[in-house]
C-alpha cells in the first residue's frame, strides 16, 4: 500500500534568472537565461513524494490569478491531491531565484497567499491531516500556523501521522512544540539557527530533550547525519556534476517522508534520500529536477 503523505506548506511560482555570478550590492549584471517554473518548498516536497510513490495530499493556498491556476494544474498533473486547497483574493506566492555558474542559488520569497494560511484553515482540515501516515511541514507559511498545528497534533487522541519538519527558512524554534515532531531535517546552516544563545553548543541534546525522535542533518554531496538517543551515524552522499541546488533539499525531504515509512532501516532510508537529492542537484530547476523512483534506486544501488 502506498504511503499516505500530507503536506501543509507553500506553493510558489519560481522566477529563475541564471547568472555567471551573483551581483554585488548596487551592481547590475546581464543574466544568461530566464525560466518560470512551479515551486514553493511545500509543493516541491509534495511533488517529490508523489513521484517516488507516495499517495500525497497538499494543504495550502493560492491566489486568484493565473499563477495560482497554473500551480494547481501542475500539482494535479504530478499526482498530488489538491481537493483541500483553497484560493484567496490576493497574489499567489512568488520566489525570485538567481542561480550562478556553480549551481548555487540566492532566493527571495514573496509569500502572497501562503501568508494567509491560518489557524482556521488548519481547523478545517485537521481530521484529514490526522488520517495520513506522514505529515511533512516547512516554515514558508506563517510560523504561528505551524506552531498551532503542532499543538493540535500534540493534543490529538489516538493515532497521528509521523511528523517531519524541514525548518526552512531557518529560524530559532523555541516557540514550537517539538514534542509533536518525530524527525527534524535541517541542513548544516539551518541547524545552527535552531537553538538560541549558549544552548546552541548542545544543539543535538537540546533538540532530542524536547521530544524529537531523530535529527537528520543534510550536508549536500557529503551526505547526511542521523542522531537519536539510541544511535548516531553518517551516510555518505553521491558525487554528481551540480547544475542547480534549488530543489535538492526538497527532493531529500520528499524522499525521506516516503521512505521512512517503507524502510525499517534508517541508514538505507537516508541512502535513498541522499540519492534523490543528488539527482535533483544534477538537474536544472526545482520541480523539473525531481526524479522518479526507479532513477533513485539505480543511483542508490551504486552505493550498496
């Protein structure tokens, strides 16, 4: 049976400019190319999970504009259930992205409708969210809404989904009910911002002591680390020719969401997620770079 994955998060239209290098403050540069592609961390992760075999439902908002309709159609075309999505009388979320010759990126987010995902919306769909195997969250919708949802999950009676939080954009998490989070999956830079002040030196223990089952730190081509109360280990990554890192983290998150429920071995789960992220980094764009399951298995087998 396919893993039932719910994703509450952002959906954006990505406006991507390619440049030889990033401009300095006050400098104007000529770009080399431009593209418009569906994005948003929530939508990217939903599409990633769907392409890898998950039964995915998306929860979020778009604006009443052409971008919003285009993004809804794109999610449907990628096998993502959008029945619970709504529109608001505002613009759809946008991401302005620059990608340089090395594949590194700089991103500015304009939230649009994503900024209107509120507690009332969560209340409308909490039962549907609870009736899934995995819930995947990020921080591109209002922080207070994510906090409210985690509180609802913490108070829920009976079974609830495995909760995976990708804490991006990065911020300090002291206000969140982390006891409702099973897996926290930051990259190295984000991990340093999760805990404030002196406690940052004890990052791992501080997070685990607040109830998180496992901390997964992604490290790009170096792979990923897993830390829990019982064990810690490193899983090596894959060396690929990097084209664009924009969707790599979201590819990893979607893969981890699907595979951790299929695979009892966390090491193999991370091998699969590392391979998914590597393939995405070797291709242009966020959603266009997301691989199918057979492509990930072929690359992952090379490590075995």
